[in-house]
């Protein structure tokens, strides 16, 4: 799995699937899409809807994550 450029939802989902396939992640793993290009023309709400369909989160400026 190798490519150049920014990640996108398709690549994020494929990467998450690969991590599950090789046993590094499970269905309980929390995935969060981040580092979007400003040229993507996707609003946060649209991105959150798209990511939410696969149970992923979408980051936003100032987001903090606690473990």
C-alpha cells in the first residue's frame, strides 16, 4: 500500500481496513481522519457525515484527544 499526496476518505478507509486485516486494529479501534487539504472543498459537516458512515471521526482545529 503505497501512494503519494494527501490522504482522503477512500485512502483512510482502505488504510483502516488494512490495519484490521493484519491484526493491528479491530472494529473497536477509533479512527480519526485528519490533515485535510484546504482545496478539498468538503465542509466539516460533510466530512463528518462521510466519515461517520464508516464510524470514523474527523478532526478539527483545536481538537484534543484523551486516552
